[in-house]
């Protein structure tokens, strides 16, 4: 916690807000495994590592905020022996920081509706909460490479038979940002 606060303070001191541009991104992220909680059986299960496809469309909200819509898709993940996948749709909001003349850091908080699918279980609906940091290289190009680091969590979800949640799962990956202007 102290490290996060120190990093946030240093980031604000040594950067300046960047004017956001509208655009779209497409990313591929790799997530580390995490523990998931299910009730019943009132216990924890291992959730495997996964590949996540991520995309978003963002619009400027004022001088330094960017907001818009996003999607996440995880085509296959093992949760306690069950094969599952999920799709999530939601919205995001976050500031842009100028790191250098042509580099930018975008930090976004995301909240969305997550739908789980499994051949072994009834479908489950959930609340998805995510935090994503995107480092944009050569932000002034129409197509810019990006490096992503973030966390994906599910504080609540399930169906009529089971409550299902999981703590933050770290994701890292890369993709492209498209600025049509």
C-alpha cells in the first residue's frame, strides 16, 4: 500500500496531464492464475492462467480525462476443474499522463457486466472491476504500440445455485492504439 501511494505521488510530481485523443485499442493480455471463491462448497478453488482479448473505444472527457466503453473476452479458463470462458462489457474512466514528448501513460478504472459460460455449470452473471495501466509509445502516430499492465477482479457474481468471486488477477500484455485524427 505504501509503495502504491509513493508511486502515485511520484507519478503526479514528475509528469503532466496529457490532452487525451479519441481512439480505439485492441490488446492481448496474459493473466496469472488466482484463487476463486465459490459457495457452495464454501471454499477456494484454483483459477488457471488465461489469455484475455481486450478492446476499447475512448473519448476525451474534459482536458485530461478519457472515458468510454470496453470489452474483455477470455475464451478458456479452468476454475476448480470446470472449463469456462467469459465476456465482459463495461465503461471506463481515467487520466492521461504525458511521460515524454511522445509517450503517454493512461490509467483507467473499469466497471462492467461479466457473463460466464461453462458446459459444466449454469451460466453466471457477475460484476467485473478492473484497473488497467497502458503505456503508449509514439502517441502522435495514427497507430501506436502499447504495453498494458492491469488487474481483473470479480467482487460478486454467480447464479441461483452458486456465489462466485475472485480476487484481483494480474494481467500483462500489449497491443495497438488507433488514433484516427
